[in-house]
């Protein structure tokens, strides 16, 4: 690829989102028979195979995290606990032909880690493309490209990231990943949560129709279940293609655990019938860190910070592990200062990092929307599907308490911190809500735009998960044409909202502006869906406001 930032040539060697039905009783641990039946085509071999692709993530100036899973024998399918210890070697080179190898080593894949391995490679040069592959028993994995971050003190002219969220297997194909992989110009890609979904088969599909069944068919509860579901996702060819092209930077949201997860439970968890939440959460986290090229950060969570030269740093949040239980919609509890979405330690960490940052831009990977949102005067036919999507009562109360709207004290504290310390150029990058938004983040939404904006926010729609037109079951764009003007009238900080389409974003950053290009898919249920540019919004340096721009980067 042609990058827009330079490095030295030298190389150092070594929801709708939310359902309201009562959950069924827990399924038992997955049996070996169904697991083997769920094997991808070509898996029946006694030769080690790399059936789940390879991936890289969390790029640093001197290194990157490499990931793969090996299937040593046919019965060693994800979640089975079967299969022998297997030596897996890795090789890193500056060229796709692996003529100039700069680092190599080996690891042992065991059933205890579901035969996944991760190598945290260091000693690499900053802002440099590398190629890597794994080998086991005479079998080589596909070769993949990765890229290190710029040096911390480097002057960087530009950065470009793909941005995705909410990829529901049963609701369609992951064409967004395929189109991002085809670009060839990404420094990395951000996954803002809901990389997998936990539902049982048929419970949450495409307008109620299963486009392709996931595995296991039951709701995932046990460690074996979560491993099996991660394994199924990693067989997707479009997902594998994107992992082959650029490093991922991922955070989790609720569906990596269960719907509307909080620190002590979830809407989609029945204590007792489905075991304890503590056990389920631990199983979900273990499988996630086994299957994702993510470095476990503080206390085994996903909140952490990456830096890209002097141009940008990226604070990544974990808004599920520490949050208080969601309050009832419209209740005064949303303003309770004892309730939190971040937890005290994480909020202090975020505030300190934003204040200490010396980069041009401060990006925040944020799984749920921080800009306030009230429904306003929507008609009943529009209010009901929106309430269903957001888990709201259908009585017009306009707050989604799973978002920052349900934890207003944390939001007030964070935005006041930005204003009182004159911290500019803070951009929240958000998923979860299955719609596209371009928002200012006002200190006081009630008086905006006469009052100040503390930051900006780009919200990305879902890869496949149902949005408003899917709930109403009307042609794409129908709901947005009616609802968007009413939403913007009631929320004057919202510059744009598309309630209906599926797709992805491309974030392009220069010293002068941060721009999000929004792309939409022709048909999420088609494996050959095309992609087209829909709109672009940017925030110019120093403004803390969003504006429309009429060309993608």
C-alpha cells in the first residue's frame, strides 16, 4: 500500500438492538458430535490446519500482536477441549515472499487455550508494513500484512482507519469487511463492539429470517459455547480477508457477553437457570482474549490507549465491566451520582489521559453513544419501532439508559473536564445503535447551540444487525426520511442521522481535520453485496463541531 506517513527504511531484527423476551433455560456444554458436524468444509484432516485465519492487532511503534488458531486434528474443533499440544511457529518479514525475515519464534497451542496462540512481537521499526505467517506440522497459514504505529514523537501527515460495529452472523454476510479489505489504504481498523452475538439461532436474525445459521445453535453461556461461536465467526471469508490486510483495534460491547450487560448481570441472563453471571462473564472474557488479537489491559479489560505519533492518540473504553445496572427509562436514577458507566478508576484514567495528551487529536473508542438523545415528537408508528430498538417503553420517554444518557453524572464530569482544561479536538468513535450519526457533544443540550460543544462524535451503523426499517419491515430509507428530521429537530446537536442502512465507516485524520466517510451496503443478505459512499462529515481542528463535506477522502 501507499501510506501517507513515512518511516525509516531500516528494520530491527529480534439490539434492534434489544429484545424483551424471557430467556430460555441454559443449554448444556457443547458435545463433541455437534462440534464436529459444525466443522468447515475441508477440515477432516489429520494434518494441522489454519481454518480460522490469522490476524494482527494493537499496533505499537515497535511491535504488533499476532494471532491464529491451529486445528491439529479433525476433532480439535473450537470449544471441544480436544486435541494434542502443537508447536506453532511464526515468521515476520518485510516482504510478502518472506525473503527478508526480521523476526521468528514458536509457541505451543494447547486445548487449554482452545489451540489459539498470540505472539506479542517487538523490535520492529515504526510506521512500517510487515508480513507474517504461522506454521505447524509442515502446514503454512496464509500470509498477512500488518503495520506498526508511527514513533511516538513522529510528525504524521495522515492516518486512515476502517470503522465497524455490530456484526450479527445470522442477519447477513459481512460484506463491509470485504470492502474494507479491498481498499488497501488502511493503517488499521477499529471494531467498536458486538464482534459476535450471543443469541440462540433464530432469535435475532434479518427481519426475523436466518440468513445463515451460526454455531452453536443454543444461546452461548459456557466457555465451550463462547469458544464455538468465536470459532464460527472466524470462518467467515470476508472477516478473514480483512484480518489479512491490516491490524485490528477492538473493544467489546454487550453481545460479546449478553444483551445489555452490566457489571453484575445482563438483560439476556437468568441467574440460576443460566448459572451465575460471574461464571458467564469470566467464560466470555476468556474466550474473547483467546480468540481476539487484543492485549488484555487493566484488570483483564479492554480499556487501554494507543498512540500514533504526534497526530493522534486513541483511548479505548470498556463500558460493560464496571457499569451500574441500567436505570428505568425516564427515572431520576439516570442522574444519580453513585451510578457509573465507566467505573471510577476508568473515568479517572480517561480524564488524566485526555489532559496529558500532547497529540493533535484525541480519539475515544466508545461502544455506546455519548451525545444526548431525546425522541421528541415522533408519531406512534415511528416511536414504537424506535422504542423496540432501544429497549424503551413505548410511551414517548426519550432516553436510552444503556447509553451515556443513563449515566449523566459520568458524562457531565467528563465534558466539564474537557471544557475546564481547554481540551480540544476530542472525537468519540461509537457503535452499538445500528444507525449512522454525526453529532456535536454539547455541555448543555437544552440550550444548544447557544451553549458550547465539548467534543464531536461519529457513530457507525451496523454491519448486519437490524435497524429501524428492518423492524418496521419497510423499504430501506423509508423510516429515515420521516424520523431523521424529527430527531434533528428535538436534538439540535445532531447534524445527521440515518436510521436504516447497514455499512461501515472510514476515518481519515490530518492535522487540519478528522473526517468520517459513511459507506452503505446494497443488501446485507447477499454475499456479493456492493458498497457505495453515502455521506461524509468532518470536524475541523479547534472547532469541537461537526460539518458536512461533500466528497469522501
